[in-house]
């Protein structure tokens, strides 16, 4: 693990703008001179005290609550001072400047959480859960992040790591005593341990996948010919007039984005310019951006005027082949068709009216199903793509290890078990390089 830095850091811990209360946070190994200069004397540990916050001449910058958390009983594991003053940008900037004058440096994004991790106050999965909790866009996502922050995800990983260590100990005994007449790899305890580990890992992977969906959501891109009702569909899904709707073809010329939720799942819907040949340079740029959005979609909502169903086959030829497509036959209020959802092995078709809202709920249900989200799953925790990747690598290593049972190749099995242990250790930060840490904490907000 990288050694924590010793210098004091400071940052504004509340969002930019005006508010009733603003917070400046300071953390470092030695805050004595800062406490004396800004407050005259340190506040009592972990007690809120009303104080004047002083400038270099002893004048008052602001008055508010001072909170002091001596090491190691603080968020970062260092001495931490929080100044809760009035939430005006000028006041907060003056307090921050004063801290910098007294020897602090401006904290990097996520550096307070990074120090908490480096000082052993949190593991890496818990530290990431802080950012996930702040970024939560649904109630379910916030609850999952809170469970990860409280250590539920890490506890699952640690239990599995402990079992892998026991298995490695058993297997490496086979290597140490290879000249004995005992075939350690025939021991049923190893086979049972591998089977139980694989079962547990699959259960963790399922919850982690659901947690990743809650964090990242599903990106659905709406595509189709001009006047097929794409913008009307965006408005129907979002429940408000996000996009301009007219009878004039080519009204939408840029990317329109709406974030909403479907049964607790974050859904990012993108409306695009109508797909057609155009000589208008602005519309052509919109169509180029539409294709770019389609290439990065999780799902494509192909909108077709139900009065002209033959247009669907022509449109399909220009869409990315690897991305799933839901065909949406819109304007059933004009054709007299009933709202319906038909799913076959190859295609999914929804008949609806974006104008009246008939069939919109069927589309919402299908989007949640496509994402693989299971609402109401117990004990979900927040997870990221890197966690899923680590779990999948650990699973592959355990599958390989099981292949060596009874083959007198203990060294190869031990190597696979070590690979699985290392992959899972990346989740909690036991096996993590400095570059990865920098990337993770750089995504946090300043002051956290």
C-alpha cells in the first residue's frame, strides 16, 4: 500500500454557490499552529463549539461551528478540523485562503477519502461507495451504496478470501510433502471448498451486477426516420416536454438527454436527429452525432410510424449489429391497433402511442428486463465495472483450479488459487497499484 502523505490539506466540502451553511475541511498530521491561528485555541475533541474564525490580523472572517477530530478517531485517520460557517462563496474562499496561508495545500479530488483508505479507516470498496452514495440517482442506488459503505460488500469478499487462503494452505501442503504417499489433491475437502467458493462467487457476482446497474443505469438511444415520433417518445418516457414536437421533419438536430428511473433503475434516454439523407449541414452534423450515440448505446429504441411498418427493415441495415434493438411501432392511436409487447428469440416489438401514453408502461418493463435488473433483490450493494471484472477473473481462475483436482499438479492449482485471491483483493485494495488509486480517487469531488 502507498504511504499516506503527511502534509495538511484543505478544501471547501460543500457544493459551489450560496447556501445557509458552508464547510471548510482541513486534515493533516499536525494542525496545532492552524488551530491556534484560526481559533486561538483548539476546540474540545468531537464537540461542536461556536467560534470566531480569524484572519492574519486577528480580525473575524466569519463566526460559526468548529469541530475538531484528533487522530486516529477521525474520517481520514489524521487530525481533522471542520469550520462550519455561512455558505457564501466569498466567506468560504477567505477561510480556505487563510488555511493555505498557514501551510495547508489545496486537496486533490477525493484526497480526504484516499487518506482514509491509506490510513486503514476504509477499504477501497467502501471508499468508492462514498462517491457512489453522492452520485446516487435513485433511492435503491443510495441504499445499495450505503450497504457498501457499511462494509457488506467487503465482508462478502473477505469471507471468500479467507476460504481461498485455507484452500491454498491445503494445496501448498501437497507441494511441500510431494514425496509422501498421500495424494492431497484427492482430498474431498479441496473439492468441496472449490465448489462452495464458486457458488459464493456466483452469488456475489449476481448482486454486484445488480449493484452496477443501479449505479450506472441503462443507456437507451432513440432512433428512426423524421416524424416517426421519437421526440414524443422521449417526452412520454420522461413525463415532461423535454423535446420540441412539430409536424416539420428534422426538428431535432442535436442530441437530447433525459435521465429518469424505471422501477428504481436509472435510465438514460437519448433522442437523436431523424435518420435520412440531408443537404442541410446542421442536420447532417446532427445525424453524425446520432450514429455516434447509437454506437455507444446499451439498447436502441427504433421508432417506426405504425402507418408505415415497411420502413423498419430499411432502417435496420444502418444500425450497429451488436447492440440490441427494440422495434417500436408508434402512433397506434391513428391506426386503431392495441398496445402490445411481443418478444421472440430474435426481436422485440412494442406497439404504443407516445401521444396518448398507451403502451409506454410495456416499454418501461421491457427496458428493465433487458437490463437484467431485478427489483426488490435483497442485500444489493454498490458495485463498479472494475469489481465485476475482478469477480469474473476470480471465477475463471477457480474454474481452472478445479480442473487440476486429482491430476497431481498442485503447483498449477496453487497458482490459480493465488490468481483468484489477487483478483478479489483488488476489490478491497489489498492488491492495488498506485495508478489505479489515482484514477479512482480523481473521480471523486473535491472536499470528499
